[in-house]
C-alpha cells in the first residue's frame, strides 16, 4: 500500500558542486561536534546501553536539553519573522523511520552522528557501524524509486 506522502527530496541534482574552501566551516563544525560527542560521552556504547536499560539519566538529559534548545531556537526564528516550512503529517514514515533508527541504535550501540568521532578516537568497532551506515545508505539509494514516498 502506497502512503500518500510527497517526495521531499527530488532525485535530480540541481546544485553545483561546492568548492573545497566553502566546506571548511562544515568540517570545523563537524570536528567540534565530534569533540563534544566524545567529551560528553554521547558516543559511548556504555552510556547508550545505560539509556536503553533505563539505568542512567545522562543521555535523557542531553537529549532533553537538545529538544528544549531546538524548541527555543524555533520560537526565536518565528519571533524574528523567519518562516519555517510547516511539517507535513507524515506519521507513518516518521514512526517507521524512528523504529528502524531506534532498533539500529539499540542493537549497534551507536548513533550515526558520532561515527566519525568514534573512528577518530580509535574505536575500531565503529568501522562496522560505518560500513553498516554505508550499506544502508546504498540500499536506500537503490530502493528509493520503489519506496512509497
């Protein structure tokens, strides 16, 4: 059964390839995020394991503070007159996507965000997570035209 969800990501590439110098701020932001991910232990398998077993508040506190920060930023953007695109009622895709993401996060013990930080800090097992993320991305690209968007 196809879900009545419009395709948000067109398959055509209409953007020019960015220059290497224009990517420096993104690499700097990614490096800073990686540093924070390692120092705050959000990339730690043990912290993730504690979270899924409801043994520690550490990860819930970080996730909750991120949600509050995002809500505050959205409110400020609206107050300053910057319109955000209204979200579409895609309950099914968000439910399915969240379920797959959560299962992968729980089974692997690593969120996709800090994979590079884990690799950079010498965690060899993150290579398996990295390969799984590449395989999943490749599988999505191969199946994208056949999926109900």
